[in-house]
């Protein structure tokens, strides 16, 4: 007899529904300690006053600390809603514990980076220099998500820009595009 994951899921769902129907979901069991304290420290707070989006943790200055103290492995960071995404080339899980208290680790997502932020910034400066030397004005971004440099040039310079040689020893991709081709705004663009 062949049992699929779908069949197991259906059985689990059916059993859960039967359990919830049999239970009085509205009541909460309580344990009596003899001296009942019926006060609630949150009674004075209205539900609309609680905003979980505004909870902050000690991330102020974290980028500067990591840039200074962990330059050999730090690949960059950005704020992605409820979590901070932090890139390291190696040992990121152990490294970040030196800077973020254990109770705040749920707000951190450590990811693997191919390049350090120092290398990405160096490649960005080198690419900008190559385009400036060729007489092409540019703007640029570092894309932490895709680990690349994006150089923006105006449409008139696009063909000329495609012939500009950037530093081949950096191994960091350099993409050339016009400003209207810019990727959707994202916090991973530095």
C-alpha cells in the first residue's frame, strides 16, 4: 500500500479538526496557586497602542562595528523588515553572536557572501574609475543579493560603456545598464 504525503496531510488535518471540535477552544486552563493575582500589567495598554513593527534592538552602529572589526569576512547588511540580513564570507553565525545579544538573534538572518564588502567597494571604485577614464559619467550600486556591481550610464553612452574593460582580477561581476533598467528598489542595493 502506497501512502503519499498528501494522504498523511489529510489525515493530520482531519484529526486536528476532530480534536478542536471536541475541545472547548474558548477556555484557557489555569493553575491555582492559592494567592490569585488578578491584575494584568498590560490592562492599561489599548491594543491599537501596540505596534510590533516599532520594536528596536541594539543594531545602531552594527554596520560600522562589523566593517571595522570583521573586515576580513563581513559582506554587508541591510534591514529587511523584521529582520536584519547580514552577509559573511565565513563563520557568520559565530561572528554575529559577538555583536547581537542572544535574545535578539531572531531578528538576524545570516547569509553566505562570496565577497567581502571591502572587495565589493574596491571593485565598485575601480569600475567607476575605468568608466570615468573613458569619459563616461556614471552612478553605481553594490547589489549584495546578487554579489555584483551595477554601473548606470545614460543611453547615449551605453554602446561605448560596453567596451570599457574593468579589472578582470576582481572576479566580481560588473553589470552595465541605463537608469531606467535599474532593479526595483531594495535594501540590498548599497
